[in-house]
């Protein structure tokens, strides 16, 4: 890192106001990547964001945290990191809990705000759950839920007893572009697009809350600008209206013009038995050297049959104004369909819709069928140095 890198957070801008520097943990994920893109494109003169990779800063190592933050000296820290849903106890504890707490300790020492992304996994099933609701802490919880719940409790303890300036933002089922890991809602979408769901794996009346990833950066920015209002508080960042799961599945089916899943509701005991069979089959195949990894979302299979809706009254009554009040998961579906079918098609994960999504691409056709002709054509027409760069080189002499 150069000396100029360390000075960026003190550069005056906008009439002498100091440019703020933030550190974001977990920038490679859907939420982290969306936040980085927002601050890079929307606030280049006001806020600069550093999103170090785990090679530069591993939150599992407290010395990494201390060394990096001492060198960068940020004005705030945002933590969007999370261990994989099916991580073992050690990884879930070290990333979701210990890493979050050590970041908070550093922020407390530096007296800077700490924005922590939490999850609805800390909540029970039920309707209209408030920010004060939470699961009882017990050994029966999944490693993911347990570690997230413990992190929330410790942050509140540090806020009360150590003076930590924090805000906890609980997210529900997140939707948005650029989820490269196919998880959560996008796993459901993938399953439907792959025609792997013959019937409805839910029951009538089941509803869930959803979080719009594209709206979240506006809220985080607002929270950073209004610390007096949001410090020490927990907020549910969800769309105002919960969504019936069966309606969502059938709407996706309609957009994709598929015949499945058919409108037949499969009882939970049948699904649970199927899950048990798949787990036993996966272990059997492992004996033959065939590694089978089931989607980690299977641990939430019971939630397909139970409602969990988060109250958004506290968010609505705050000073934050929704930048896209009419946008919901249903209005976002057209662009999500195009984005993910294109991405999955390029990765050869789903090829059913390639003709509709990609159309006819002459270069692709030549690459597949006539590579020699394509190579000769490129050598003849497209290997000259870029004139702009060549001119710039000459001018710099």
C-alpha cells in the first residue's frame, strides 16, 4: 500500500468536507459486492471503500484485524462476511461470531461505527416478528443460527457496557443480481429453472419476508450519515409485504414458461423422508469415491412449510426513505430471470433457455464450428495495436 493510499481518508472534498474511508468485510458476496459497487459509483467524492480479500484480512485472525485497521485507520467498518451455511462448528464460530466480535472490539477502541449484517436465522418462525424477538440460545440450533445469534447478543452487550457504536441490520431472504454462489432465493430459482421441482414443496398460506439487495446500500449510507438515530439499534431490512411462497414459485414458473412444478402440494413428511433418503444415498456413494454435496439450504427445508415474516414498522418509522418504494421481488423478477439464465447458460449449468436468452451469436458459432477460419479472420483484422494507446505512448515520450 502506498503512502497516498493511507491519505485518501483525509482528502478534503465537496467544499472542504473530509472524505470518509470505510472498510467492508465480505466484499465478494452478494451483499458485500452490492455495497462496494454502490459506494464506488454513487459516493466517489464522499466515501471511499476498501474491501480487502481474506488473504489480506482474515477476520478469523485477530492480529490481521488489528494490523489492517491500524494501517488503514477507517472511519467505519461494515461486516457482511458469513461462513457457508453448512460450515462446521469451528468455521461458523470463528467467522460469524469471533470475527464479528473482534471487529467490534477494534471499532470500539478506534471509536468508529460498526455496521453488522445479521440474519433472520436468529428469529423463530412466526408472523410479524419484531426486532426484539429472537430464538433462545441452545445447542439445538444450527451452527449458522447459533453463531449469528451469539454475535447479536455480544454486540448489544458491548454497546451497553463498552460504548460500542453499532447498528445491526437483519436481512431476510435476499434477492438481487450477482449472486455467484447460487444460494437462498436463487437456489429456489435455479431449482425451478432446472425443472428439478415437479411439485410444490410448500403448503398453502406459507409466507416469508424478502430483502432487496439493491436497496440495502441506500440504507447503510443513511445509517452512516445519521449515527445519533441508528446507533445501538437493530433494524429489519425487508420489503413491507411478505410473499406467499406458492405464489412466488408459480410466478417464476410462468415467467419461464414451464409446466413444472405442477400445482400439487407435497406434504412435509414426504419431503422429509426424501431428504433422509438423499442423505443416506450421498453417504453410500462416498464409499465408492463419488463425492455428493447436497445443497446446504436443505437445513431450512422445514421453513418451506412454516411462515416467517419480519415486521418493518421500525424501519418505516425511521428517517430513512425507501428509494424504490414500488419495487418488490415480483417486479424484480423479469430482470432476475434474464440475468441468471444468461449467467447459468454461460456456465453450462442450465442450457434449456440458451436460444431464447442468447439468440444467434455469429462469433460463438464460428468459435464452435469454424475455429481455423475465425483465427485467420482475427489475425487479418483484429490484431493491430489500439491506436489510442499507441498515440498516448508517443505523447508521453
